[in-house]
C-alpha cells in the first residue's frame, strides 16, 4: 500500500540555500534539507514530496495540488510577509500545515515580523535552522490522518 505523503514546499530564493547569506541561513543546501526531510519522514512511515518555486502563483498551484495529502510543511520565504494569495490557498487545505522559517524572523527586520500565513496554519517553527523542517514533519505526522 502507498505510504502517506507530506509535501515540503519552499518558496523564493530557498533554492540558493548554502550560498545565500550563510551567516543567516547556514551552509546546508536545499538538496541537503530535502534529503534530511526524506530520511526523517521515512522513519515515521511517510514519504515526502519536495517542491520549490520562485513564483507566487506556482506556490498557490502547489498548495492546491497537495491540499488533501497527509500534511504540508511550507517555507514561503519572502512571500510569507506579502502573499494574500498563498494564505487564501492554505485556507482550502484539509490536512495539517506547519509554517517553517530557518532564521528567527522576529530577531530580524520589522517587515519580516508579520506573516500572512501564521493565522491559517496549524503551527509555526521559527529560528531553529534546517532542523525546523524535521520538527515540522514530526508535528505534521503526529496530526496526519493516514486513512
Ligand atoms: C525565511 C525568512 C524570510 O523572511 C525570508 O524572506 C526567506 C527565508 C526563513 O526561512 O528564515 O526567504 O523564510
């Protein structure tokens, strides 16, 4: 039988992890983080579907596509702070959703303090580096309906 799938969605500029501002985001690449997510989810009996886009509308399409899966982990990058469209897409989701930020957005510029997404997701993990994705997978897996 197919295993339940947790979607791991990453937004703009997260494809450049590893070379982008390592003092803020660390040295792991997105491929490293996706491999970590796959290994961690595997241990919990889940598969992952990892996707990344630099485009807001594509992220909306991705959310719509996976909205009835086992769960969603999303780091919408800068769109977190601007996107009513991604927020509206997340409202249609029937599975648990955890918003992740690698950096502690609350310790950074003021414009990063507000998230359009936080009020419509199950929970938020901020400032714990790439480990945040594993913690988000654990939280989603604990809440996922696997039937
Ligand atoms: C981020 C924080 C955002 O403010 C920023 O625009 C990103 C990454 C994070 O993971 O810390 O692109 O979501």
